C-alpha cells in the first residue's frame, strides 16, 4: 500500500513538472513563452558550454562565460533581468496569470557555437575570400605585365620590319 502511494505521488509530481532542452548559438537569444498561473514559483537550470567541432563534444565552460536571463510579465513589465555565471539556476514567482516571456542569451563573443559551427564556417569563408581576392589581384598584375611586354615586342618587330623594308 505504501509503495502504491509513493508511486501515485511520484507520478503526480512528474506530471506537473516540465523540462525543456535546447542548443543556442553565440549571442543568440532564445525565448520561451509560457502561460503561467499567478503565485507559481518557476525555476530554471542552465549550463553554458562550448562545442568543440574537432572532438565532437562539449567542453567545460571557460571563465567569463555566462547567461543573461530576462523575464517579462504578460503586461510587458520586466520581472527579472540578470547576468548569471556559466552554470546555475534562476527562479521567479509569477504575480499575474498569463504568458510570461523567459529569454536566455549567452554573453560570449568568443564562442565557436553551442549547437553548430556557424562562426567557424564564416571565418573559413572569410579566409577563403581574402585568399581568392589576393590571387585575383596578382593574376591581374601578371596579365597587365604580359600585355605590356607583348606590346613592346610587337612595336620592336614592327620597327625592325620597317627598317628592313627601308620604309623609315
């Protein structure tokens, strides 16, 4: 009987709690809009980690990384706006029923990415573009030099032709 009661209480507790898991890119803001009744304590946990594309795993958080949490009420009042560390929890109590906006954003400008390698691709693309532009510049200079040399050679050949025919 006691185990049934514990099972029922445990299933009730699991039924009223919800969880959400997502990946976010560098400085990308993710917002959750949740319809919350009044006088409810909401707690959120997070962990900021950097994705290593070479080892295909998450690295431990670097010093200085953190999460900026902003929560607004249904009347658009700011309920919470705070910068937290790389791992932790935040909590707030809803005073009004309705849709609350819970927005999370990393404070990093040096991360590669959480869920992908967008910045690394952009850096690779930028380096490839700069190398291509440099190659195009050198090719244009080489073509110009070749055209000038061919023009000088043609002028010399034409001059030698006129001298040989005794037209000059």
